[in-house]
């Protein structure tokens, strides 16, 4: 028992024990750093504790050195340097639980003991008393209980999910059965397709075998026919040689006869000509009189014609064309030709100039359009966007073509949609809008946002910024911090939002993203920052070419802090686009306009010249016409005179010819002489004909004899040839039959190969189930392909009937079926684990609970007895009692020890808490509970610090007596009691050691307590 006044350092002993045994300062409820336990004015301190060793073993000495500056410790174990882990291992062998309030209760933790939860009290009690494995068993039970609870929760969730999935699948079961029937039908169709293919292959193979047999038979037949051809050809060749010799002889005779016949024909022809000539001479003689009369009439007609012509010619030739007219006409033609060439050249040049003017007009129009585009803000912004963000520019082009697919308007990027109303604000607006904001597309609905992102970001992988404003705050909710009057009073001109135009949803986005409704602008920079800071309403504003950002401290006087920076150079929102390109377009426009004007003047001049030349050409044409007419008339008269001369000359020649013809008597004499010559020639011709006729008869007689001699040879040759022709017909028929058989064989072979490939392809492409279904049937299948095809057609017709179940529904059903099966497996495994956990818990509880109930029973017995003994003295047996009870729960972590006490006979037993009882009652109950653990604790010592605070003297005395009685037993462990006061006439025991801490202004060098006791006794006597 350690006694000493307050402030003398009694609790320092507690701290020294805790720190010296390796525990952290937090168990003391005081300072958290070891440096705080070093005595003031010293840089280090030390604690040394000696623990009684086990029988037969030396004591254990632990020394801890504390350093203030480094807040660290050094350790010595039995005089040797050690680590804190080694110290903890050495101390743990003695079952010392400094952190357990049931064994070690510092002054600052007394209230904590009363406020301990029942579960914490149970854990500390198990650690300090009872079976050594109680706490470990309980910890394992808590761990197994947590696992079991988590497993049960998971099983309940899985069972709920399982039931939900089964309910959903039950709704689709009929459709799924139909789908399964359809799958079965598809398998039947697949199997029938394979069987049909193999049946066709089998039938094709049978046709192939038959065609092969027919091919071999046709080959054998043709070979037999060909074997008869060679002997027959030899007979024909011999007969042909003999007939050829006879033919040569007969040909010679025939040639001789032909020559005689040809001579005879020529002689006959000559005789006929001579006969005709004689007849002609006779006719000529008869026509002599008539011819003379005709000649006289012709001469008279010619004389009359010549006379008429000479009379017409007597008038003399017409005058030739006037040379002056011809000269004048040639001059007019020459001038007209020159003018025509000039007019043609001018028309060509004029056409070229007009074409050039049209091209210039087209270029001028294109340049004007270019200037209009360059002067358009949207075009400028789009060009900026194209250069800075190609994906966003392509998205604008895509959006322009596909706006009809969206529910509402999807706005182009902010850069394109915003219009600066006040050019002075352009630079400020561009500074307020970051580039990510400027390149952002704005959608009005969530559906449009999803469609836009799916088409352009997900599919095309374009990097775009897009927002959707459905459900966003209305524009009216973005109220400015100051009214317009207040804003103008501070020197501002307007808010940034007031300086732009844009669709409402774009303005809403700019208010939420860039806070344009709260950023005021002062174009001339005449604002007072101090006044603005004093308002505390504006956090960001722009004055002139500077942007200011003000923040206010959250502490102290909440002073403002303002940062400023120069506005960004005006780029994206400038009203002029690409100046260089614009200047080039303007220069080109001026150049084209000048060239157009010059070309117009040139064309006008050329048109005037062309008109003048055309008028001259028309005048020359009018002048040429009468000249040409006069010359043509003179030339026509001259041509008529020349034709008259030619005709007169021709008539004179004909007249001379008629007059020069011979007389009739002379002609008759000439005819007689000619008739005599013809008669002589006719006699000679007849004589030659007779001679040739005799030669012809002799040649025919010899030829007939040769023919009669060659007739048997010809008969034999013809017979051989006939037989050979018949054989050749047979050969051709055999070859044709063989070709047909070969063609049929080739066709059947190709069909067979195609059927085989198709059948094997069908089999390879089939699913495993279909392949297994047909593999056993293919070798034994005897049904025809037509019958199988009929079955296939019926099955395919059933399969083509609409069935109305979507593949996604079936996929969902199958996915849920798999999930149900997986959940069943998981739940079965979980239930197995649950049974195992329940068995483990039951086995462990069978070990833990009896020992725990035994411990609680013993503690309750001691606690109740201690309460009864103490309060019999204090209250003379009036209804005060205490009880220790085990609190049970399904969760082992919530099991606990309830300390029930009552201090008045009118009360019921109530749990000991940190609020319900008074401080003395709590101290009393606490110390009695701790005393009840004495003798049961496994720790070699226990400690309580100022547990008697708040007790009245009677209670304190009774508690002291109880402590002496229970802690001074032979089987009790070492016990430390620290108290600041001491009642007179207390009960003591010879096993007690009393330590008194003396404190005062002065103490002698040597102090004898025995002398002090004698002096005290003398005074009392």
C-alpha cells in the first residue's frame, strides 16, 4: 500500500511500472509521449523493474532509459541491450496484462473501467482470469461468428437472387421450351441436310459405278471393231492399186477421145460460123438497095442542118466580157476577201475576249464569295477550330449533315455559337473561356448526348468535349452577385454574360462552367480594388487588360488576397480572320476587277470595229452582185457560140463520111468474092470433121474394152469400200458411244465428287450434337435422297414458321440459367462451409462456454459475497446487493459481463455504468469486482490507483478490510494499492508492505520512522 499526499508522485509509480514493462504511454490515460515522463530539467530518465523468476530460474531485470529530446527509449534485459520486442516476449511469459483494466487500473482510467462495455469487460476478464485459453477461444468464436454471419448474409442474398432469377425465368419458360423445340428442329434439319447430302453421294456413287462399267464395255466393243479394220484396209488397197492401173489406161484413151472430140467440136463450130457468114453475106446483098436510099436521105438531112448552122454563124460571134468589168469585179472580190478574213479574225478575237471575260467573271464571283466567307465570324471561328482541333471541326461537319437524327438541336462548340455583342469585351470573354470550354458541344437532352457520344466518340474515337443540359439549373437561377446599379457604382460596365449572345442552353453551360454571370468587366480600368474587396461579393473581375482574382481567408480577420494577370491576346474571338489571306483575296479582287474593266473596254472597241467592217463587207457584196451578173451573161453567150461551131464541124464530118461510102455494084462484087472464099473454107472444115469423128470412134472402142476388163476389179473394190464404210460407221458409232459414255462418266464422277465434298462439308460444318446424331446413321442409312429431301422440306417448313422469341430473351434466359446453376453451386458450397463453421463453433463453444460460465459463476459468487459482507456492516442488512451476470447474444462479439448493483433497498439491481451511479458507488463496485478477481487472475500482480476516491469513510474502511482479507491470502498474487489518505485504526496484515511518501519544505538528513511512531504514541497516551 502506497500512501502519500496529492502531488507527491504516487501515480509516478504506476507510470514507472507500465513503462518499465514495455507498455505504451496510452494505457495510462495521460501523456502520449515517453519524453513527457522524463523529470523536468533532465534530458533522460530510467526505470528498472525486477520480476521474480519461475522456480529454479533467475529473476528478470528490465531497465528502460527514456530520452526527452528524441522521444525514444533504450532497453536492457538482465543488463544486456535488448529490443522492445525481446522485452515484451520476456514479460509476456509472466502473463502480465498492463493494458487490462481488470489487472492494472491507473488513476486516470478508473472512470474508463466503469464506462467499459460489457463485451470489453468480458474480454479483459477472460484475459486476466479463468482458463488460459478463454480469450483465445472467444476470439476464435468471434472470428468464426463473423464469418458465419457474413456467410449467412451472403447465402440469404444469393437465395434471394436465386429465387428472383427463377421467377423471371419461369415467365419465359414456355417461350424457352418453344426455343428449345426450335433448336431440336434445327438439329433435325441439320441432320437431315447431312443425310440428304450423304444419300445423294451414295446414289451418285452408284451411278458412278454403273457409268464406269458402261465405259469399260464401250471400250471393249470399240477395240473389237477396230481389230477388223486393218485386214479390210489391206484388201481395199490391193483392189485400189489394180483399179488405178486400169484407170490410167482408160484415162489415156479417154484423153485421146476427148482430144478428138474437142477437135470435132472446133471443126463443127467453124462450119457453123462459115454457114452463118454465108447467110450474112446473102442478107447484106438483099439490103444493098435499102441502104443506098437511107444514105441519100442522111446526106440531105446533114446538108439542111449545116445550112441552118452556117446561117446562125453568119451573124458573127458575141462580144467577149468587158475587161474593165472583170477588173472591177476582181478588185471587189479581193477587197471582199481581205475584209472577210479581217472580220473572221476579229470574230475569233472577240470570242476569245468574251470567253476570257466569262472566266474572269467566274473568278471574280469566287473571290467575292471568298471575301464574304473571310468576313463571316462563323467561318473564321470554324477555321480556327479546324487548325486547333481537327476532331471538333470534323464533328461540326458531321453534325451539319446529320442534325435530323437528334431530338433537339445539338449546338456546335461554344467558340462557334458565342457572338460578342461588344467588341471591347472580346479579349475578356476569351480569357474567361478556357480552350476546353470553347471546344465543347452542348446537347439539350440525355438521349442526344448518348447518341452523339456513341457515334463520334465510341465509334470514330474522336476526342471531343460534350455536355448535356437536361436537368441543369435554369438560366434565371444564375443571379449576379450585384445589381446593375451597384455594379456601375463600382466602376464596372457590365457582366461578361451581358456582353455575349448565344442559345439559352449554351449560356446555361457557360454560367455553370465559366461563371460568366458573376464576372464583371470594366473596359477602361477605372475601378477601386479596395472597394471591391470590401464588398466581399466579387471574387473575379476584369479591369482594362487585367483580370483580378480575390480570395478571402477562412481564419482570423478573413483578410482578402488578390492576384492579377494580364488578359490573353485576342485570337479566337477576333472579328478579323486570317488577315494575310483576307488581304490576298482583296488584292486579287481588285486585280480581277481592273482586268475586267480593261477587258470590257477592249471588247467594246472590238465590237465597234467589227460592226464597221461588217458594214463594209455588206456594201462590197451589194457592189459585186451586178458586176458578176453582167460578166456571167457575156460568158454564157460566148459558150453558146463555141458549142454552135463544134456542132457545125461535126455535121460536116458526118456528111463527108456518107458521101465517101462505096457504090452498090462495087459492094455486090465484094460480096461474091467473099462468098466464094467462105465456101472453100466450109469444104475444108467438113473434111476435117470426118477425120476426127473416125479417131473418136476408135478411141471409144478401145476405152470400152479397158472398162469391161476393169469391171470385176471395180466391183471387188466397191465391195471392200462398202464393207470398210460400214465398218467405219460402226467405229464412229462405237467412238461416239464411247465419248457419250466417257462424258456421262466424267459428269457422274464430278457429280459424285461434288456430292462427296458437299456431304463432308455439311458434316464438318455441323455442330457436335448434330454430328453425333448422324454419325451412327450414315453407314446404315438406306433411305433415298428424295424421301429424305421430303422430310427435310417438311422440317424446314416448320422451322420457317415465325416463332416470335428474340435471341436476346433466350440469351437472357440462358444467362440466368447459368447464373442460377452457379448460385446453386455457390450456395451448396456455402452451406457446406456453413455446416463446417457451425460444427467448429459448436465444438469451440463446448470448450469455451463451460469454462466461461464457471469463471463467471466464481466471480459472481465472490462479488455477491463481498457486497453482502461489506453492506452488512455499512447498512445493517438493508437490501443492497451486487451480481455479475453473463450477457449472451447471437453475435459472440456482443457477449459481455453485466455488473448489477443496488445501493438502496427501494431499488432494483441496475447495470453499473459511468452515468447511473455516483462516483463513490462506481469506485466501490469497481474495487469489489477487482477484488473478486483476486485469486482467479493469472497475472502475478494487480494494481489500483486511488480507487477509494468519492467513498465515505465507512465504505472506504469496509473496502480496505475486504482488500486486506482477500489480497493477503497465501494464494493471492501481489497487489498494489495507491491511496492519498489513510483512515485511523485500519486493519493490517503481516503480509502487507506500507510505503509512505513524505513531502514537505524540509526533511532531516536521517529520518527514523520508529522515533516518529513512539512520539505519536506518547502524545496519544
